């Protein structure tokens, strides 16, 4: 743009400063560009993107209709932040509440979804589970037990029916019968603060990840509208962050403004909607 318009950086900064200083809020976007719900039974998704560890940008999305519903910026991804967001979102949604939800299963998210949407099916993102398991269970481990458990974890994302799920749990049981002793091996500390610790700590963590509270893994089975992962939201964030990286050097408040504008424009489908947004923003500014 510098070369095309023959304008200096200062001129461009002055031109776009008003947009950075006055990004539209989610509530305002709802008033002028209300999203359409094509299906009554829709799935809710939520995820957060950390911005240089200075705060988190939270996005709430209708995964079924592929519509970004609400977004906000907080210093931390806490229950208070999610509770505040969902309070506003439920007011806006009124009777159009979701029939299911999917998330990465952070405690704050689970509690907030349960508080505001009730006892709806809540799928734990299997992509997150498999990724975490692979980090704990390295591919080139010298232990066959680690490699086998990694393979079992990798199969989790491909299970489609109850028969396959039963087979997966059978593999876990067989693994445990064979390698249970590895989970119990300890080291006795000499002249150390800790008296003892488990030798294979990551193996134990991987095992607990796959065996503790497994019911949320399979909420998507027999529910057509409920995906097994949060990839829809992650893909949306990846596109937004890709645009953000094209404009490196922005301060944190500018990054938040940029993302707010980005998700606002994701609602615009026609020139008339663009004009409506422009007219509203000029009067508001």
C-alpha cells in the first residue's frame, strides 16, 4: 500500500487510527448484523487465542451454521471471563440456545457451559487429546509400551461407533495388563528434597489422559450435528492469526482491534450489509 498510494507510514497510521481506536463490539454487531440460524439444533463451540501471553481473545461460534457469534478479550481464560461472555450471549440468543457443545475441556469452559446451557451433550475435542498424548508419548521412545500407548491414543479420533469404542477399550485393558508395572516403578531419592518419584511420569500422565473421565470423548457418536473436534474454531483462528502475522509489530490493543474487525467482517455477505455497518459505525464514532 505504501508503494501503490505513495503515502508515508505516518499518513497511513493517521488514516486507520480511528478504526483501531473504535472497533465494533459483539453486542453492536448483533444489533445491525444479526446472524441467521439455519437449523434449530445447532452446536456451540468456544476457544481462546493467546496474544503474546498478554491476554486471550475468546471466540464463541455456531459450528453447525459456521457463524461467529460473540468475541471478547480478557487477561486470562477464567470462569469469570467465560461466565461474563455467556451471560451476554444467552441474553442475545434468547430461545435459540444450542443443543450440544464442543471445546478443549478446560475446567472453566465446562463449568460455564453447564451453568448457562444446562446439561447438554458436551464433546471433548479429540484433536486436543491426541495432540497432548503425542507430546507425552514420544514417537522415538526406547520403550515399546510408550509407542504402543501412543498408537492407541492416535486411534481415538477415528472411532465412529460403539463396536469400535469397545475394541479401543479392549486394547487399553490389554496394554494395562502387560505394562501396568511400568506405571508403578519409582526412584528413591538420596539427599534430595523429594523422597521418591515415579520413573515414567509422562507415561502415567498419558495413561490417565486416556482413561480418566472418558465419557466426554464419545458424545459425538450417534449425534450427527456434534463434531468430534474443535477444528472449525481452530481453522477460523488460524486464518485470523495468519492475517495478523501479515501486519507484525502491532501493539496488543491494536491486535485486539484488528481481530474484532476481522470477525465483524466475517458476518458481512452483501454490499448492503457493508453499507449498514459503515453507516452505523460513522454515527457511533
